[in-house]
C-alpha cells in the first residue's frame, strides 16, 4: 500500500524541468510513482507506506527547484520557536515540519498531505495550548495561549 504526497514546486517552467524532477524523484527507492503537472506546478509522488518523505524535498532542492510547504502563522505571545519545535517533534513526520521565528509570529511550514493541521492542533492541545483559528487574506492565523 502506498500514500500520495502532493508538493507545489516553484521554478518549473518547461517540459524539460518537469522531466528532470520526475526522473530525479523516480530514482529514490521509496518512490513508487511520480507525476508532474506543469500547469499547476505540482508534483504527485506515491511512496511506500511509512516512508520518510523529507528526502523528496531534498531531491527537489538539489535539482534547483523550490518545494513549497503550507504555512501556519502563530502569534507568539509567551511561546518561543524552541517550544513549538519541541512539541512538533512528537509528530510522526516531524522532519517535514519547519518552525521559523519572525518578529511577533512563528511560522510553522508543513506538507499537508503528510502532516495535517488537525494533527498539529491535537499535539498543541495536549500541551494545553489553546488554538483559535482566524482567516486573513487566505492565510490561517492561529492565536495560541498557554492554559493554566
């Protein structure tokens, strides 16, 4: 059984680009199938169940393209990037999640086909961090507060 991962890849502009990405990913042992949609700049990869997908991101970067992750913005309040990284480390596919500290916001970048927003929320709830979703300009912002 396999799972599909969709990755938006910036920088693919022609058929040669899509073939380069397809060929590069096909060489990985965990990859069962690869298809590239040049119009949407999306790469769909079928990988073995349980396979670590961070290697896909590495291959795409080494080929000269920019894989994009979904982004979750969190108002810092009293939380630090290290706090969120520690909490996120409990996720199964933690290697695909990045936490960036930018001024008053923490950015959590993830591949939604690998780690869902619900999984992230459930981990945060476990640590008594209440999450309030708020949509602004097609982005999801989450206000987080430590519950005591």
